[in-house]
C-alpha cells in the first residue's frame, strides 16, 4: 500500500446491544496497535460494551496484524490517515466514523492521536460523543514538562535539578551547572517539526549532549537538562472525578525500554507510598486533570522521591492495574460517558506483570550500552531476564480467553528479532 486511506472499516461486526443502535458503539478506541488499547478493549468488551477500534495508516504494517484488531472483543476495525503527517485528515476520519456510527466515547491512548483529535471535542460533543481526555488547559500543562515542573515547584514537590535550553548558546551554562551523565528531555514529545515522538536521552559527554540538543531544537522544541536520579521508579495511576480520587494503583517499574523514560516492561503493584501519593494528588488537582492520569517518580539512593513526569492518558502500566483489581478503562468510560463512577477501596499488591517483547528489547539494548546510566553487566542482565520467567505469572497481551492478540504479538516479536539479526 502506498496511498494513505481516508478511513477503511473492516466487515467485522459485533451484534447490537439490546436497545442500542444497530450500527453504533459505546466506544471507539484509537491507537489499536498499543498494549493499553488492547487492555482497554478486553476490559470494556467483557463489561458488555460495544467496542470499535482504529489505528493510523502508518502504524499498520501490511506484513503483521494490528494488535488489538485481532481481539474477539472488537466490533469494527478502522484504518485512519497518518496523524504524524496529516493530523486534520486523521481527526476528520474519526469524526466521520462517529457520524456514521453513533458512538458515545472516543478514547485516544497515545500522544500523537491526542494531539490530532483534541481540538475536535466540541464537534464530537455535537454528535453526542465525548472525548475521554482531560480539559484542554490541564492537557496543555501536563503535556509540557517545563510547565508541569513550574507547578511542582510552587507546591514544594521535589524534582531533579533542571535547566531549560532554548538554543545551542545555552550549552556552556549547562556544562558549568551539571556533571555527566545528564538526562535530556524535549519539553514536548510531539514537536512541530518531528514526524515521530521524541524520546528522553542520556548523555555522558559534551559531544553527545550537543548532538541530542541540536536534534531536539531542530524538531521545534526546547530542551530540559536534568540530573540523573538512579533509584527505583515508582508511579501512581489515578482516576480523578471532580478533583476527587475514585481509584488509584501504585507500582514499581523495574525495567523500561528505552532504559531512560521508556515504556515499563516489568512492574509490580505496591501499597500506595504516602509521600508520592500526597505529591501526586496535589499535582493533579493543581493542574486540573480529570479522568485518567499517571504520575511518575524516581527515588535517589537515600529513598527521596523526585517527580519525573505526568501522563494524562492511559499508559503501559494499565495491565498491572487490571491484574491488581483496578479496572481503570471501565472507570474512564464511566467518567467520559457521564455514568456514575464506582470508587475502588483497595487492590492486590505484589502482582508482577511483564511485557516480554519489551523485556527482550531491554536485554538487547542493555548489552549494547553497558557502563551507561541504567545499565547492568551483560551476565547480570541475562540472569535478570531469564529468572523473571520463574517469578512473573502475568504477561501483557496474553489472555487465555482472547488468544489471537498474543499470537499477533509473537509475530511482531519474531519480525523484530529477524530485523535485529540482519
């Protein structure tokens, strides 16, 4: 395929719900290639809701199935234009789908889709459809790392030593202020001049720093330089309604891919630590976030937590929340559709979940970056990877009641291994 389609719907259809429109859906979940969209599809499908799925054209590899498209709970699969190159066409296609198939909620789960569709919330509302996102003003803050840190500073929430870099001329001041290694972050992940999401980078000398800063600035975003904090990563996932916390689940992320600021590939549910919970609640209330959000921290060697970032969307850790007994997608749908949201009073702790594809990628990347921040020796990395099979019972994408996505993930993993070897 070479031409970008406007919107392609598969003939797959679920039976109409009693009393519901024959060609309508309770929710359209975007970013169907992501694990969080698959987890949401399963959660809401099992709750009896009619689910449609969509993914942008650029994420649909003709040689591989789209992850959530293979789920038994999908009532319709839709391919949309590429939001990275034509966000308006992507949003137009979403609106047209809702117009043709009355849909109560649209849920984007990735930053690119959020950036493309968020301006159309009023138009969707006129069609009787809610966009499951926080208010625009809160999103603007949460999606901008510098503005988030400004609010954190006013609340007295600790974060790593930080300096904003607006031009290459600021580099000498950064070198005078920081010791390597240094973590470099774009202030916005989806920059105006970049067709892909910009990722956090660690740099260990001036040459690397200059190269990464030049890349970020060229993409149209300022840069945050931060001290590296090397302790445990912890996070709190919350469902917020009217400023009140209706559900929360804390986790520790033991490994991520990429190593700094990447998706968690191995995590465990924790009792909610008081220090990060208080900071997270104060922060989301000050920002004005509603619906779903995740606040991430990292502890230093003394155990002191430092704010890393806020995600005002579903994250990969959703699998851990679900296995721990916190059905985040269902509460997000209830909030967006105006239904009563049931509070969660507790959840299971010590639940370990693993994204095997991502953990394999972590192992490969670690062997290439031994000696850099957040790396371990080659032998220790191999032991960590292999011993995890004896400790972790839950794997992302694997569900005995819905097996086809697991086979789709296996195909993607095999393809990635072949490409890596070549």
